[in-house]
C-alpha cells in the first residue's frame, strides 16, 4: 500500500486550525497574562455566583446559580468584556493593523477596572429570584471572577507600560498621473474660427508670394531703357 504523501486529501488540516496557537506564540509575555486573565474571567461565568434558598414545606432548599441562571446587565457586560479582550489579543497575535484610543494597554486596563467595579456593585445589589421566602447569597465563583478582573487590569497596565508599537496601518495607494496600460492617448486640436485670424492668414499669404520672386539684377525704373548702339 503506497504511503500517503504530504498534502493528501485525507491528511489536510483546515487553514484556521492552527491560528490560535500561532497567535499565542506571537504575543508578548504581558499580552499573554492579559489573555489568561480574560480567559479566566470568561470561564468564571460558568461557576456558581449566587446561592439561592427557598422555603419549601417549612424547610429551606438551597441551590446554586451561575450568572446565566440570574442574567442581568452586569453578567452580560462581564461576558462581553472578556470576549472583546480575547478577540483583541487574538487579532494582535495575527498582526492585524488597527488603532485603539490610548493604545491596547489602556483599553485592557480600563476593561478590567470596569468589570471589577461591576462585580463589587453586584455583591451589594444581588439579583431578584422568585419563590416563597427566597433569599440570595454569594458563592465563591463571583470572588474568582473578581480576582480575574483585577488581574486583567494589572496586565493591562503592564501592556501599557511596555509601549509596544501597534502594527502599521496599510498605506493608501499613490495616485499615478500616467494613463493605464493599453489606453490610447491622442491629442485633439480644435479648429479656431475667430474672424481676425482669417485676415492674418491673407496678409501672411501675400507676403509669401512677394518673397518668392527669384533674386537677380533688375532695373529699378522699368520705363527707362538703353538705346540700341
């Protein structure tokens, strides 16, 4: 049985399969720290954030809720920030050229600080749950998310302190005044119908006729002639 050659249809790897790995290797150390913090924040969304107690038949039944079990603006903002930072770092790993106000470090640092503020506010303003005598407490997952948010802000400050230049934006093509290849360029001269030019042409023609006579000796007085000898 012949050995399979490289590039065989059965051995082909999709072009996008290695993109995350290549982007990760292209990142600097502080950018990797920011990516880990954003990934941890995204993963913390699946941990229990809240503890719910409901009175059932004179007994309290306890349950744990993830952010998806009690969705609100806070949980949606945390999820969106984590996904946005991960995409930002993935794009930088692929050397995509775009500019952010203040730079990548300032944006990542502000994103971590914003999520930290939202989580602290959420600890005092717990979500509402339904049920007779239901109460809501905090679980360990929200504290893990807060730790990753603080780590994200610290990593953003390190990215900002590194002053790493952004990939250069593509230059706009210069305008070429030359005609495209294969295009026929002709000079068109329009007829000038101004009336005074006709008189100029007549005068010029007369001068040409007078100047065309042959040079040679001639008698200035045609009426005088020499007597025959």
